[in-house]
C-alpha cells in the first residue's frame, strides 16, 4: 500500500476541514472558559455564603458569563484569533434548543406552544405597526424601518439578515438595525429580570413575556435563565414559536418591496418559506416527540438536559463577547432611539398580554 510522504495529516482528514477546525478552536475554547468561569463564580459565592453564614444574592452563572464576556469585549476586545470561534455561539444556541426538547413532553409543547402562538401573532402585529409608525415619525429610511420592524417582531439579528437579502436593503441599513437591536437586547438582559421580580411573575408567565418581548434568541434564552431554569425553558419555547414565523414576515416585506419595484420578485413562495424557516425548530419538536413516546431512559433524559445546559453555557458567554458598546455607539443614536421607543411600547403591551393570558390560561 502506498503511503503519502511529506505530510503528517491523516489521509481521511481533509485539509479544509482541519483548517476550519483549527480556526474555530481558539474561540470555542474561549467561550467555554468564560462560560465555565461564570459557573465557578456562582458556585464559589454559594459555598462562601454557606461557610461564613452570609446571605448572599443568588446570581445565576448565566449573568456571570455574560458579564465576563462584556468586560473582555469592552476593555481589551476580542483578539482576531478568537473571533471566528466566538461567532459560533449561535450554533451552540441552536444545539441547546434542539436538546432542550428532551425536557418537554409533546403535550406541554402543544399547550404552551398554542398559547404562545396566539400571543406571538398579536405581538407581530403590534411590533410591526409600532415600528413603522415611529420610523416614519423620525424620518428613517423606509428600508431601515422595515429591517427594524422585521428584527423587533421576530428574532433580532437573524431576521434582519434574512430580511436584508429579501428586500435588497443597503449594508448600512442592516448595520444600523443590527446595532439598535443588539444594544436594546443587552439592556434587556438586566432590566427584564428586575421587572419580573418586582411584579412577582411566575416562572411560566415571565418566560412567556421574555420570549415575546426580547428580540435575539440568545438574549431571550439568557434573560429567561437569569430568572430561573424553569423560566429559561419557557422563554426558549415561546421564542422558538416566534422564530417559526420568520418566513411569513420576511415574505410579506419581500412582496411589498417587490410590488414597488425595489426588490426581486418572489416566484416560488413555498420554497421561500422553507428556506427561511429555522430548521432547529423541527429538531426541537423531533426530540420532544422521542421523549414523549418514552424512547429515552430517565438517565438519558438527564444527560440530554445537561448537554443542553452546556451548549447554552457557550451561548451566554458569546452574548457578552459579541456585545461591543463602542461599536454600537459608532452607529449613531437615531435608529437606537426609534428602536428603544418601539421596544418599550412592545414590552409594555406584551406585559399586559401576558398578565391577561395568566388569568385566562393559568400561566
């Protein structure tokens, strides 16, 4: 058998794949390190309080991981060697959501998903209407207003990126919209848990509210998990229901701008919807079905739940590491002000919706 010479790379490992792995590895290691440091900090404070008979606030590892990430990104910054790997935090988010399906039986998904779907439809209408009105009042460019409406009504950055190509918006419009959504999401991480505690919301009611009101899926998951593990689960389920609507909203805007001759015509609407549909939603439902029919043993369900938490650990670290307030400030204030006014209105409206649903559906 002939042997390759002059190379130590195994024949079954393609060079592009190995190169990509090595490119991502430093950043993934950084995500794990920052996330695990948050977990160690939570445990240290718990142990320290017990040892010294102190009543210390129970701050979840989620918040510590985000704080450590924010400190790094807004002081020394994230060196170039780590950036590609840090950008994978959304991949770990999707893995975490899929595995989270093991912690929901299908009946719970259908019940909560049904309530969430009703509230999501109402939230979509409210968010789009408010963003359009405020955008016009502040004389923002029409396509920038459309991107802000898409991002605030569905799933933040991912929706803006999907919408940008569909309505053929400028790069600057997308950058402004993303900056506004990220800044508001970072603020919401700290504000929402405080409001939930002030109003003594149940884990379920708080999780639904966060899933409706927070735009980015990673930040919605984090804001829920900061409140409690149970709230984090509900927030992810509600946000996943909201994410599933992305194709319909983006299609609507694509058709609108195409009718005005400012975007390409959508010839195959069914194919368009499938392309935009977040496939991890199907993975979540698939795992939930397997758990419902008893395919997993209790030990396996526990293991899947733990793997989901580890995936989210990397996600939460990435939220902090990817949030650079200096970059957000450079994008200007006007889109942020428009986004802030709209988000505040949506937050108040969805809060009222959740209180109403709590009395009707015992959230």
